[in-house]
C-alpha cells in the first residue's frame, strides 16, 4: 500500500524564516541596494516600491479582482513608462521572467502578464511578498542584446574560478582575446565596488568599436544557484568555457 505523508502546514514563523533565508542569499547582490559605483558599471534602472498588500494580492490573484489589481498597479507604475523607459525590461529584486522569453513591458498590464505566467517570477514572489522591503519592481530601458556577447563570471574568494559564454547553444564569433581584455577590466571594477567574496556576475562585452552599446555589467547572482551555463559548479577551476574552442 502507498503511504501518504501527513499534511503539514508551516507556521507563519517558519514561512518568514524561509523568506529571510532566501533574501540572505541575495544580500549584497540585490539591485535595489547597489552602490553608486556598481550602478556606474551597468545600464540605468529604476526601483519601484510596491505596497506589501498589493504585492500579496498579485501572488494570491485567483481570489482577487484582477481588474482592480491592474488599476492599482497602474497608479504606481504607469507614469514611469516614458522616455527611455517607454519600452522596459522588468525584473524583481531576485530574477526576471525570462522563462517566457525576454519580452519588453510598456505598462502595468504587461508586468502582471509576466508575473502571472512566469514560473521564475511567481516562485520568487511567493516568498518576497512577506518582506515589505523586498516588494519592489525593477525596470530598465529595453535594449537589444546580442546574447552571444553575454558572459557569466564565477567569483570565489574574490578570484575568478570560471567564465562561461551565457548562451549555451551558439558559438562565440568575436575576438576572444579582446573580449577577455574588456571582461577583465570590468571584473576588476566590479570587485572594487563590492565587498562580496562569492558571486556570479553577468556581463555584456562588445569588442566592435562601431557599435553604440559598450561593455557593461548586467547583474549579479548568488553563487551556486545561477545556471552555470557551459560549466559545472563542482569542478570550477579557472576555466573559460566557450563554443569557440569546439
Ligand atoms: N535591459 C534589458 N533589455 C533587454 N534585455 C535584457 C535587459 N536586461 C537583461 N536582458 C536580457 O535578459 C536576460 C536576463 O536578465 P537578468 O540577468 O537581469 O535576469 P535574471 O532573471 O537574473 O537572469 P539570469 O538567469 O541570467 O541570472 C539577460 O541575460 C539579457 O539577455
Ligand atoms: Mg540573475
């Protein structure tokens, strides 16, 4: 006979501890807490605070009036979608909804569509909603990234233990030595602007001087949690992984 486990309901305290643990993992990485020095290395972004109650009603939306949620969110975010932010990239303080594809947002409705259909966003909102300081949206002007120029760098004890091409399917077409030169400069600047010992940094590296988009930091991630792309967390030892060499 199949043994069915006894259902348990975690206490509020246990749930809150879970939220705290998850947020601890992101300490020092969260874009809403970036120093000005880190911001200088990246593209601009806005941090928009959302009342805890509204954030929770988005998580618990099946029981609520979705039109009302849309109206309330629009009152808070609607005015931000102007100028460079007319078409934006949206994420939480933890992750984006890239499991839907990288899609722009232009209003509250687009944000809710992503929140309600992305597993990554929904998973994160399920614990973020318990901490008012974590109920924030980040928007940045939407840019047309060439994914082949994105690199993920693994830092442990403030040393580079791995570098991988972000896109695991395509081969890198650029000049690898020039790319490494620019990447090394950005890694040094990143380390100058954070006390973190261990993290994963994502960079966009442009080696073509005629392109208007310049090399920059995209974001920081928790070590061990982010997709290691072409590497393996268990044996990272100053490797650089790219399809170029295949
Ligand atoms: N401003 C932007 N405009 C358009 N696309 C963007 C923008 N910022 C990031 N992206 C794209 O979306 C991807 C995911 O963005 P980001 O790294 O900020 O979110 P994430 O969910 O933490 O992703 P990851 O799993 O790589 O850590 C980036 O690798 C990049 O290709
Ligand atoms: Mg990330």
